[in-house]
């Protein structure tokens, strides 16, 4: 008779393996039974959970995996299920070798042979899929589950929003259910429900431990803080600016940063010029960040930082990853935290590139509160223009210099030219040739902020006024519910700064006179007539704002994500020290570890007490207790073990056979127990006290007989 695949007696699927187990089974060693248990086939319900958990753990990688990997995943799941129902065979050695080579070649081609965080994770994903394909035994199931746990963790290298965090809990629940289901017998009814219930209970119990470790475990730099990301994973401003660069960036609604202000009030939009980079070198076509002056004033500085005075704006920024060292700051910003400094050009920088979300304090100062100097070399550098090109602009500026009495008169003349000569603000400027500034100022007169800022700085330098281009962001969207500002990539902006003797660096924004709506209301309002704002986005902010209830929902979700980023994702080493110093009055790591161990121990103690308290208190009946005592004597003194599923009568008959003629009283006890336990309808069962008395009497008699000399055992 052949056992079915899910039979409890068919623990070994390979006949050769079963033959190899026979000598160990004959020897009666329980230790040698374990390899057979590890070869147990995966229960049907466990396979369902395994495939579901693997698919869910793979989903967060949608943003960086090529289409080839998703096709591979679908093929693996389909093939594995067909193997489960018996239609396909398991892959052989040659098939596995071919699959491994195909995966390696696919990763190499898919990522153009470049090693990055995405390609490394992609290779790990492919190997997980191969393991799922060859998964056969319970041991394979354990390996796949642990791989999927790690796969789910790597998903947070790319997606860290609140919704993905909640999704991660769902993945953990499914994988935990898969782990539980591996321990269920294959024929158990409602196995899926049992596994899901136990997995949910484990996750709920783990939440206190998770909170303790999150709050108290020393915060270290995460994996994604190292330079492994490819450039396509990070968007934002670059260290150079050609005429169309910022225009293309303004078509993106990706988050740049969020800012909160200490007074909880929104500053005027004229104040919201968020500096990022100073571009001070021009090669005739592109403005670049020259990195000429490498001197940095790192925090803490010897100069006192004015706080709490008029003209000082205190704020906090949560910046998205840029892969660059520079940070965002308002007017004449200064560093307030260790690891942050300010360059001589007024650029706020971090010691290391920002490869993870960064939270930091900022301070914006009035120009009068900042001491500014301009050395001769720096002055000459900010007057430098390309040797040739743009002849009409050179001739025009020379005429302006001749007719202007002061540098400020010349600046006002330039601004009036932009205001009165029919310039238009557009995301779709025409292409410009070699003499691009000539073509822009005198021919097309159509451009974006980069055109206006670049042309103004070029003309100012020709006139002998030190000038530079500043790139960053302007404005942002204010959230009334949580009082914070959201700045996105389409808020990217460029403006000019000029040096005036006795005053210092002064901001001049030619875009403000051409398109004042851009500064007062934002890019969407400035491009309303043109209709080019986020025109390729189906759910652009402009379209959502036209539906009040949908816009309210968007703002609520923005608020929730902001709180998630501020209090959870931005909980770093400094925030942990502040929390511990304020609550526990401890900042030393040795004391911190003591608190951590104590808190974890307390949590486990509480969970243990809850389990003990909620455990059903089933007390054995007096009959069951007396019966168990008799069985213990039979097993210990006579070697007759009570078998699972065996009836009481059958056991007593076997025990009586060991005693021979001296065991007749056990047969009488068997008839009494049958009558007590299986009395027919209408008959009165025997008196419980009498049955208990006979059980105890039989146990004592067995003990006396064993003391006089245990008879020969005939086996169980």
C-alpha cells in the first residue's frame, strides 16, 4: 500500500533516504530520527504562506528592479505551484546552473555592469527567487522565510514612508504565519487560520520589545548612509546650471525638504529664498560651483551666534537625500549643530554627503548681523567672464556703464530693462545658440529663472560689479494643520547676488519683476496661462486642488507623513541623547545599555505574567489523575507504555499479559472502566468514587508485585 504525499507516515519523500534511515530506526535512537523530520515535505498551507510572503516582500523593490526581474518572479511562482500540484518536475542540476548564469547575466545587463546598491539588491532578489524554485523540504522553507525577512528589510533602503512602514508589518505577519504553518501537520483543518492567528499574537507581543529597542538601543548610521546609491536614485539640484536645467527640474513634484519655524508662523514668501549652492564660475555656457574657497567655519564657532533677537529666524529642516554635502538655509544662515559648517561663500555644508534623510536646525540672520568681507582674489573671481562671446551684450553694458553714476543706478537700469522690454516667464523657452545671452536679451526674451539670473550676473560682471548665481528653492506649500512648509522640486529657483561696497552681498531676483506671481504665489500661479505646470502628471497638485475633498485628503496624508518623518525616521543619535538626558538624565552608553537590558527584561517579565495569567486552568479530574498514576507505574516498573490513541481497556489487557495469572484484577478493572466511560444510553454509570478506589488499589497492588520481583516483560 502506497502512502499519500501528505500522509503522516510518509515523512521521507526520497526512497533512498528512507532506506538510509532504517538502521537508525531499528536502533531506537530518537536522535537519528531528526534528519527524517528535516526532510518532511512542506505542508500545503505553508506553501501558500511562503509564496505570498515572498511576493509581498518583493513589492517594495518596484522602483529599481527592471521588468525582467518581475517576469522572472512571476515565472518562478507559477513553476513552483505547478510542481506542488504535480504537473512540473523539480529543476535538475543542469537547470540550476543555467538559471544561476542567466541571473548573473541579467543583473549585469540590467544595470549596465555598474555596482550600486540597486544592483546588489537585485542580485539578492534573484537568488531568493532561485531558492524558492528549488524549495522542497521543511528545511528549505526555513531558509526561504529567513531570506524573505532580509528581503523585506532591504526594501526600506528605497521606501520609508508611513504607508510602506505599515506595509512592512503586513509582510512580517505573513512571513511569521509561514513560519508557524511549517510546524502544522499537513492534514490539519483550518491550518491557514491557525497560522495567521498565532502569527498575529507573536507580532502583538513583539511590539513592546520593538519600542524598547527603538528608543534605547544606540543609534548607528544605517546601511544606506554609505555611498552606494546610483545617481538615478537621487534627484535635485546639481553643482552646475545650464539655461534649461532648472526648468526640467521644475517638472518634478518629488519632495525636497520640509521646514518648521519656532514661532509656528509662516514667513512672508519674499523671505523664503532657500539657498543651496553658489555658482561663481562661467565658461560661456554653464554656471558651475567652483569650490574655489575651501575654508569652512565648522560648528561650534568662536563667533557668538545671535538668537532671540529681531531679524533672527529660527527653523528646523528635514531634508531628503541628495548625495551631496550642501544643505538648505535661509538668508545668511549659520551652523547650529556639530558636523555642519558654513563656507566663505555662505553655503551650508555637512561633513559627509547626505545619503539619508537629515534633520537639522537652521538660523537665518539679517544682513546687518553678519560681518561680510570680500578679498581681492575673491572679488576678481566674481568679476570673471569668458574671454569672448555675446558681443551685443558687451556693447550694451558698456553703454550702461557710461551713463550710470553709481553701481546701484546700473543695477536698477538692468532691472528696468527686464521689466519693460516684454520678457516672458516660461517653462518652454526656445533653444539658444552659442551666444545664448545675446539671443535671450535681444531676440527671444523668453526664459526661466536660470535665464534671468545668468544674464543678470553676466551683465553685472561686465559692468564691474562682483556678482554670482545662487541656486536653491523659493516658496513652498504651507500646511495649516501642522504649521510646516513643504518644498518640492518644482520650487527650484535661481537668483543673483551682487556685492555693494558698504553693504555686502545683496540678493537681486530678476524673475520677480518679470513674473511676480512666481514669488508671491508659486510656480503654478505663474504658469497658469501657459498651462505647463506639471502638465504630464495625471494627479498633479494643481488638478487635486480643484477638488476640495481630495485636496483635504492630500493635506491630511501630508501631515501624517510629516509627523512620521519628524519623530520616527529622524530619530538619530543626537535626538536619542536629548530624549535620554531629559527623561532618564542619562547619556552615557554604558548606563544606556543597563537601562536597555532592564527594560527588555521587564517587558519579557510582563509578557510571561500575561501568558501565565491567560493560560486556561484545566485541572485533571480525580479519575484522570488516578489513571495517570497507574499508567506511570506500568511504564516505570513493567516497561508497558501507554500508546497515543490507545484505549484504557487495551492498555490494561496488555499490562495484564505481562503479569500473567496475577493480572486478573486488571481485567476486572478494564470492564469497570468500560462501563464507566462507555455506558449505554439509559444505563447508570458506575460510582466515580468506587472507580477511583479500584484504580488506586490496582496501582498499589502493581507496586507490591514489582517489589516482590518484576516478571518478564513481553514488550509494549
